[in-house]
């Protein structure tokens, strides 16, 4: 029986135990046990074998100085090979030459470094040879113990070997020894003039050598790491750092650990692991890297373990020898199940591994190589490995896999997502790099790249697929634009583009339980909800929203577990984490291109979610989860912007259940997408109740949330798609809706959310017109419409649109005149209230003659009925006075205003709370104005107004304090103009004190009170400065600055809250940013005055940074540019004061250029509009005043030149200070 047992004698020159020139291999028999018995096999070359034996013996005798001690050396060598005497003679000759060279160099008796790192030393005292055995922890009997034996490194250059030495009776090295068995050894015999190295290599056990033994292991191809498939340099840095940190500090003190990257399909997990393997390989830490591929024939668990075993073999030769020995002893281990390989191979060699290094095993795509046995190994057996082992695993987050990996103490789940916003920066780098290498790189604009990055949603596979598609496209730039705008048909139809992604998604879905009806029903509800909602909801929010459809929290978790590779969610077990599809392409596939069994009909899904939204809102109207309900009920239709309007509460996202917040926020969006005709009667009743019966609650909640519902959308949808015509509804029901719109509109206007207030008031008027056009003649309904028109006119006037305001107030007057003709006692007072308002709007529109006529009509009417309502007469008189003043008739204005003040004084004596505020306002805002600044009586009148307001504040501080502080501010201003600075300071201190009381706890106070306090503190700090109290001015300005920071931070928090209307809040935030910047400049001014110039510069730099940010915004205005110029000027001034002239000059020059390039250009645009021409010169120097374009051009020229001249003067002044020319 031939077993391939090999005994090889190698002479010096062999370094690896492999086949080489001079190796003699002779076949031998083996007995039934597989052990060689050493009997040569007779064959045709028997004579050559005898000759070879004699040649070896003759060479040994001639070459060794051992002959002096032993007249004959007899050694029975059993070996297997084929060779020839001529070849052996050549080898011996070379060996003898090597020996002679060493003798000439004087090395024959010195320490010699032998192949494989062996050390041999001649023992002069005994003249014995030292036999060094490496690979065994024993000394062969008969060998002198005084020789150096470095046994631990014996196997470094050897293969598995066994040598049977028989009848060694005369050799001193083997004195007294017989039947010695040497396994895995290198024999170095040194004595005087002889140096011999004998490498003995052959298999152990059944006789295999190392290569034969390891050859039984699978040798997978195409499953290793590849640097070409790694991450682009500079990307995924945080993810890589997380992995490397874990590798270096992973702490299992007694066992190995695993790190798992479980992320969505196409997220770039494999690229991350390729890069990780490359890095670990360079560091010498990578034991094995294996990449499963379902389409590859080598992607099996058996090949994975073969890769690990081969990695162990590369760690140290002793490990390799031991593994080969174990396989030789039982060659079934090479193909055994992984549990046997782990127990009988891997664990057996772990004690031989060097303890001072880390061994990393990287396994990619556990989902592609799904194997329960492997997953159980990772869960149960990894902990039996030494703590120096690390496993890095990647997988799609499939339930069948994560159930083995999650919640295990030795398994760490990555905390960083590979998709979403956190990956956009990496995607930007990747996309720019790919585009730069393309043929169309020069035509790609930054906007297109930005659009593609945003469109990718952080998914690398999608971005890579798009870029691959563009490289083959006929017109890549056009296709890129279409893809960014979601309009590319070619992209959707290309088999290597969208269809490649579709194939990936289909493969994931194909393994689900489509024959299970319960699973399919929950899939339709849960996944349908995920792809239909406009904003991702958490598992809890989704379950609550779809509760009426039978969905529970457990259903959501289960279904999401099945399709988790298509989702982006950090922790499915956290019910508060939002659930979203990994990319828009998943949603498009599921709702459009997927096979019928997977497909989710958009019409059906929108119909379902529309029902659940209305149901959720209706249920919340009696729920304590909406505590703000009812704040607008005290507002009457006759109230206007001058009335006392309740404060609009704020309802944040965290203040209400997630599903309820979503229902209110996105009702209109889903309604617009729902065109399902199959609403049942119960559904129609539900919709009617929410939109019309409970319209006030719907409006109040959404207004408090920050974005009032678009009632017009709901109204039109309900009638057009469900109810048909308005006459099918009860008019009393519709009247309740318009009254709700009117009231909530006033609350919005009072909260300075004027665009929203304007919009829903328009909705109310549209509803009025629709009902009136249908034939409704209800006078109450018409009167309500007139009140809404009057309120709309007030809004438009406040927005500076006086012409439109006149049109709407005249319509209100027309309707009310008609009503007054039928019932004058009831409607005439309202009519003349509207007439008085129309006079104001006419004056604003510069229609002064018409305004005077209307005012006189109102005054005449109220004089006739003045006994019954003197307050209305006073209001009409004040309006007439204001119109006289606008027309330049100051004396007439003062006379009429004096009559009004007298009326209000009498009324206030009888009812201070009812009429005191009107009196104070008439005194401070009307009568004082008409007196003029130079009239001494102005101060007396202001003091009377303040006296009335101080008394009122004692009655109701919250109601009357704002008016008092406003009047105190005006009074202090008047005193300052009159150079009565000490009195002005005292007045400002009083105003600040009152406002402090009004603010109270800054955390809970109204924003407007904080803003007012900040403004008053600015006035007070200026008064302190005027009085020479610089340090008090700094302290006060510092308080003003802190208030501005508080307001700004509050706006930032609101802006980041998803429950509020972002456009409105964004405007507030930018406004508060501007206030903060100006507060910084005020603070810097007073710091500079007290000599703290460095602090002043620092504060001014902060302000300038804010001004730059505002000016750089896309929707910046000329005001923002003016503010930037102011910031530059302020900082340049402080720099100049600190003698930092070079920096100051740079800032001043920038201000000059800003005036040239921005302000002048903007004013020229205004000139074009004013002149109605398009050929206005592009720069101010080209304007030739005044003949070319007339007076308008000259005015623009002078204004622009003035700003420019001032900035140039400051620039020149700084240059002179610096020593320039």
C-alpha cells in the first residue's frame, strides 16, 4: 500500500524544507497501520539505491571530523525519492566548498547562524557534536547537554518530519541510543572541521507532508479583500475610527468579541470592510478576511473556516506544523463541519499563538452567506477563543440574522448609520471624485452635484449606479438634470441602472412569507404606512396611527424586522426611533414597479391613511392630549387688531403624541393625494365633523403647532369630492367655520404671523362669497363677512398695501350700508366704524381729500348720536385730526384732537379702566405729536399720559404695563432732545423697572416682553453713557446682550423643532440674529468707551460674523447689506482705535466695495422700476445727472453717492492714520 510517505535528506543550503537539488527521495513500504517499515521496494532501480546509500556513507566519513572518535559511522536511513549518484556528488562538492570557505574565514569554531535561525556552538572541552532539536521540548538521549539547544525555533524552516535512526552504536552523538524517533527536527552536527546540517522532512501520522496536509483544506478564490473595492480616501472616517477603536480597546478580558455593522442594502458595508481589511493587513493584525457572495461558488461557510485556518497557519510555523499534523492524523478534519474544525483544529492551536498580538477575522455579508451554524458559532463559540481575537461582521439587518447577534454581551453593534444625513458629506466627496474622472466633468455645475448628493439620501449604491449610468448615457448632463428632478425615463428603464436596484430589492422580499395571509395583511398596512407617510414615524407612532386598521406595536416591529434591509433605523426595539425606507428608490419600487404580490397601491394607501388621520383628529378633540383648545373663543367678530387679543399658545412636537402631531401636520398633504370615491357614510360624517363642525379646534391646534392648516384646501376637497354643492350643508354650520377662521386669524396676526393670518382670513372671505353666491341672504352672515373684510383691510394696511386695503374696506362699507338701510339702529354704528377706518386707509393711500370727506361724515354721524356713544365720537375726532395732520393742517389737527381728549378725560373720570388707556394714547400719540417738539406743553401732556397709565398699571399690570413702558420711552426721548439728560435717565430706569416686573421669570415670559426689555436696556445704557457712567452702561449693555442671546437661542430651538412652521420661524430666527448682532455692537461701543478695546473688537467680530451670514442668505435684502456695511464700519472703527490700522483698512475698503457693488446696484434697480427703462447705467460713475434721467435719477445718485462718500472718507482717514497715501 502506497501512502506517499516521504523521508528526505537535505544537505546544507536547504532553507524551507521544500524540494531542492540534492534531495534524495526513495519509496518505502508501509504496514497496515500506515507507518513506514523502512523496507525498500524491489524494482528496476534497486541497484541505484544501493549505490546511493554507499555514496552517502562514503561522503559522511570523508567529510566529518567525527571519524577521529568513531572509526565507522553506521546509520540506517530510510527515505523515499529518486536521485542519481552524479547529482549527489555535485551536491557534496558544493557542500565541501562551503565548509572550506568558512574555515578560511575563521568561522569553523565560532557561533554559526544556521538556516531557520538555528544556533550551533562547538564544545572544545568535550569535542562532542551538539545536536540541536527544534520543535520538541526534550533533548534526545545521548546528546551532550552542554551544547546550546534552541528548541523553540526549530520548526521555522522545516516541514513535518519523522526520522527513524537504527543501530547508531558508534556515533558519539547517538552514543548509547537506539531506535530513536525524531519528529519535526533539524539536526546540526558540529565538530572541529566538520559542519553538517541535515533537514529531515516527511509527514507524521499517516505520512503526509505539510503541503499535502494543508492541501486537503478548501482553497477559496474571489472571497478575499480587495483594496480596489474599498472606500474612497477621506470618506467613512468616523465609521473606520469606531472600528479601529473597538479593535484596540475591545476588552473582553477572558474571551474574544465581535463588532457588527448591520445596515441597509446598498449602504456601503462591503466597501467599509475592504478598507478595514487593508488597514489591518498593513498593521499585521488581519488573520482572515472573507466576503460572502451569493452568486460566487466559493462563498460558503466551509471556505470561510478554511480561510481562518490558513490564516492561522501564516501566524507561526509551529502553528502550521500543528495544523498539518492534526489533519494528517485525521484528514477528515479538512472538510469536517465547522463545529469539529473549531474544536479539533482552531482551539487546539490557540495555545501556540503568540500572545502579544491581535487576531482579526473580518466576515462580510452574513446575509449573503446565511448559515444558521455559522450564526450559532458567532453567538456561542466565539467566547471560547482567547481575548486577542476580534471578529468584524457586516450584514443586512435581517431578522433571521440579528436574532442571533443582538443582545449578546460579547457582540457590539455599530452605533453609526451608513446611510442618511450623516453620510452626505462622504457621498459628496465620492460623487465629486467620480465626476472629476468622467468625460463630462467640466459641464457639471455645483448645483447638480448638490442635487445628486441630496437625492442619494446617503446611499452609496444608488449614487454609484447613477454615475455608472451617466458614463454610458448619450447626454449625461441632461440625464443628470432629469435624475435630480426625478424625470429620467432612460434611468428608470435601463437594465443596469434602476433595474439593478429593483433586482436587489426583489431578492430581499422574495424570502418573505407571501403565502401567509396575516403576514400579507400586516405588510400592506405597516409597510404601506411607512412608504405613504410624509414624515417618518416611529414604531409607536405608526402603530397608534393605524390602530383602527388593527395594527399593534408588535405587528410593526415584526414586519419591520422582516424588511429591515430596506429600512433605515438605528434600533428597531426603540419605539421612539423613526422608521424610513433606506432610499426613495425603495418607495418607488414598492409603489410602482414591484410584482403584484409586493406592490403597495398608492391610491389604496392614501385612502387608508386619509381615514385614519381624520379619525385620529376627531378622537383628539375630547382628549387631554390637546390642552390648547378654546383660546380663541373669547374673540368676537367685531374685534379687530386694536382689540385685546389673547396670546397664541405654542404647542411643540414633544407636547403631544407623535401620531396626533402627524395627523394635524399632514392632513392637507394626504387629502390632496386622495381621490378615492369609496368613502362610506360613516367616513363622510367623520370628514364633515372634522372640517366644519370642529373647524375651530382644527385651526387652533395647527396654529399653536406653528403652521395653521390650509382650510381652503380642505374646504374645496370636501365639496368637490364628497359633498357636491355648499347648499347641501347647513348655513349655521358654515357660519361657525368662518367665525373660527376670523378669530384664529386675529390670534395669528397678534403673534406677528401675518402671512398665515392673511391666508386664512382670505379662506373665510372665499367661503362667505361661495355661500352668498348660492343665494344666502342671512343678514348676520353678511355682517360677519363685512367684519372679515374690515379686518383684511387692516392687515393689508399694516403690510403697506393701502390701495388694496381701500378696496376691501369700501366693500365692507357697501355691505353694511345695505344692512343699515334695512335695520339702521342695529347696523349704523358698525357702518360708521368702518367709515372711520376707511378714512385712515384713504389717507395712507394719499387720497387725502376723500379721506377728509369720509372722516367728516363719521364725525357728523357720531355727533348726532354722541350722547349715546361719546367714545365713538372721540375715535372719529382723532381720525379726523390725523387726516388733517397728514394734509399739513396742523392747527386743525390740534383743535380736533383737543376735543377728543376732553371727551376721553370725562369718560376716564367715570371709568378709568374702560377709557383710561384710550385717553393716554390720545395724549401721547396724537396730541403731543401735533404740538411739536419745541412746544413746552408737550412735556406737560406727556406727564399727564404717564400719570393715567401709572394708575392703570395699578389696576392690571399685565394689561397696561406695555403701554406705560412705551410712553416712558417716548418721554425719555423727548427729555434727551431737550438736553434734560438726568430726567431722561430716571425715566429710562423707571421703564426698565416696569418691564422687569412684566418679564418676571425669563424662561416663561412672552417673547415680546423680552424684546421690549432689551430695547429699553439699550436706551438706559445710552443714558448712563451720556451721564458719564460708562461702567453702568457696559453692565446694562451686557444684560441687553444676554437677553438677545436668550431670544436667539429660543428661536433656534423652535426652528429645530419639526412641529413648527419652518418658514415663519426661520424669519423670526433671522430677525433675532440681527437683534443679537446689534446688541453685540452696542456692547462693543460701551466697552470701547471704558478702554476695553480688545473685548470691544471681539464683540464686534461676533456681530460682523452674524451680519455676513444674513447678507449671504439666498433671500437677503438690501437691509441685510446695509447691516453688513454697518458691521464692517463698527469693527473698523474699533480696530483703528486700537491702532490695528492694517486690519481696519481692509474692513473699510470692503465697506467701500460693498457700497459700490451692492447698494448702488440695488438702488439702480429701483431706478429702473421708477423710470420704466432698461438702459440705466450699470455703475454710479456712469450716471450723468440731472439731464439724462431727470429728478428721480438725481435722487438715487445723491443717496448712493452719500453712502459711498462717507465710507470713502472713513477709508481715507484710516489710510492716513496708517501712514498711507
